[in-house]
């Protein structure tokens, strides 16, 4: 029974608001991928591919990884419709398992807030990255208006930078790039982007 909820949600996931937000994120990520035509990218927590499928022309290959099979089914339909030969999907949950994956770039867009153990997932992603690889995170700035038992209420820049450095990333650039109306649990919020090098 529970499965159907996710299937239904997957079909309805690409709402107008989510698509608009994805456009904002894509625009911010594009400069991070300049000169990455020969690089492999993993989009962890890709959902239906709203962000990463828009980036497929900028990299050699994209692997959409998600723990929702239904979201990936929607993504696969999009990949087929667009005839993208360099995009694939993988059903996996890196908080539970570590598949043998390697990539030059890992992108995580509005996913970190759903993962209880921030440091542990950053460690996993560090392991997946090739030497000199780049981790790009987009998420919400800390927001005291939000309280949810399963979701972080955003992140403080200094705190996240400290965790990234503890995990082993050598340099991290971070900035807030967007303020939006009711974009985080129906609250106004701002989003940041970080770029960290292994």
C-alpha cells in the first residue's frame, strides 16, 4: 500500500514550483561545470532528474542515483524521450550501502537536509569522488522558522564548511545565491551553493 503513495508522488513530483526552482539551481550550477565535457557526474538524490538532466550536455556522463525507484522510473522516461545516451539511473541509498561508484563531480541538490547524519554522507561522497574531484551542494540556509522531525532546518555556512574540511575536502567556496517565497516547507528561504575539491 505504502509504495503507491511514492508512485503517485513520483508522477506528480514535477510541479510548476519545483520546475521553477530547478531552473534557478541549474543556472547556478552551470558555471561550476565549465570545462567538464570529459568528466563524469553523479547526481545523488536526483529525484526525477529535474536538475541534472538539464546539465547533460556539459559533462561526458551523468548517473542519477536515488533511493526512490518511482522517481527514477520518471527520470528514465525523460532520458528516453530526450534521447540522452550519456545519462543512466541507479537505485541506491548511500546512507545504507556503498556501491562501487566513482565520479569526477558529485551534485547534491536539496538532498542534504533530508539526511540525518550530515558528516557520514559527506564522507561517502568524498570516497566516491576521484582525486581532484568536486562536490557541489545546493541547499537551504539555516531557517529558524522551520521545525520538522525528519528534516534539517537548513545549514550554517561555517558549520558545513567545518564538516567538509573534517571529511577531507581541501577547499570549499560557499555563497547564498537565491532568496525565494515559500520555497522551504512553505516558508520564505534562501539557498546556498558550495563547491568543494577533494
